[in-house]
C-alpha cells in the first residue's frame, strides 16, 4: 500500500465475507479499511467520520496511481524484435507499434544487426537465430513479453524454451486468429520462394483445414507493393474462396486497411495482431509453459 503522508495504517486480515475472497482466485486483490467509531461494524450503529472517509479516499487514489505505474497500466513493457537487419522494415514496424500501444503500454522495437536483411529461408532463420536468442536472454528481465516480428516465426520454439515470459511470433498469432473471423484464410506472402515454408507452418500449427491458399505476387506483375498485394489477395478471395487474408510478412505492416477496402474481407496484420494478443495475455498475467 502506498504511504500517504500523516496517515497511519496497519496490515490486518478480515474475517468477514467480502467479494475479494472470491476475486482473489482470479486476480490479486486487497482491501482498504477505514475505522468505525468504537470499532463497531456491520451494524446499524456503525459510523465513520468524514475525516476518516477522506483519508481512505486519498489512500485509494494513491493506490490507483501506483497500480497504473505497474503492469496493469502504461508501464507494461513489450519488446518487438525484427529478426532481420533491415532498417526500412524496422521503421515500418515501429509505426504500427506506436499506433497500437497508444498510452496503454510501452513497446519498443529493435532489429538484429548481425542477421540477413530478409528472412526467407531456413538458412536465414539459422543465421538470425543465435543472435535472436542471445538478445532475448539479455533482455529477459527488462520486458514483460516479446514478439518476433517475422511471419516465418524464426526460432519461436527455442525462444519459448529459454524464458518464462510470453513470446509470440506474428505468423502463429495471425494464422490462429484467422479462423475466428472466417471459414477459410489465405496467406499472402512476399514471393513464391516462401510459399513452401508457409505451408509447412500451417501444418505445424494444425491449421490445414482452415487454409484456402498461400499466394504471392507473381514476378511478372508490376506496380507498387500495395497494388501487388491487393492483386494477390483479390485472387485468393475470388479463386480460392478465402474470406480472411493473412499478410505473410512483417514488412507489409500498415497495409491491411488499404487491402481490406479493396478485397472486402478481413485482412490481418501480424504485428498488430501479436500486440493485441500480447496485451491481453499480460493483463491476465500470462507466462510461457515450458513443460
């Protein structure tokens, strides 16, 4: 309990049946008692002076301020790791993170400078992996949760093994979220070179029955990145029966609304999805099970 100047307090237990007795099984709970005249409570003769009520209110106010500075409020800290070395992609991720975090929690973004500029193969994942895991271990005590911002979820299982803090990959989160919004989803990736890897991920996560297709812009197509993704997503909706589109690269972050406006189905930005889920998990005081 915060120390309010000139207010004396004692720690005590209550034998009465208050709501906190039940709430405590879900979340930590405590109570602030103000004294009654003569120690009489739960009685028609119970009386508390306005001065004591004012003191209790001040203590409650300071308690709320203290809680707001803890993990219930803005001081919840999330580290979003771009496992490649691309500065441009990292800046795009930062924009999404800033918008998603608002004033509810603190989130920072970093990149792996020793990693390849793009993660598009198993070899790329292995090249980034040791640096990613070392960073995670070094920063374990400084953050409440970690997000790996690459749709291939490099070293995600290994990351979950070395920390009890929640670790999420944007690929897993966005693909698991897709069946909540529709019957079939398509992943739209950056190139056909990663199509096989994304199909393997879908199998790994047990989501085959929900997958409509994995698509990518064709090499001969021309246009901006946004135009190419709209074209590929449109084909997935019209030809493959997808009613949810999952953006298959962290570099596509921020393009979900423009694509959604064109294809008229939900479009999931993995970075935004992972932040939303991580915030919820941390509010529930979640952790990683390593059994």
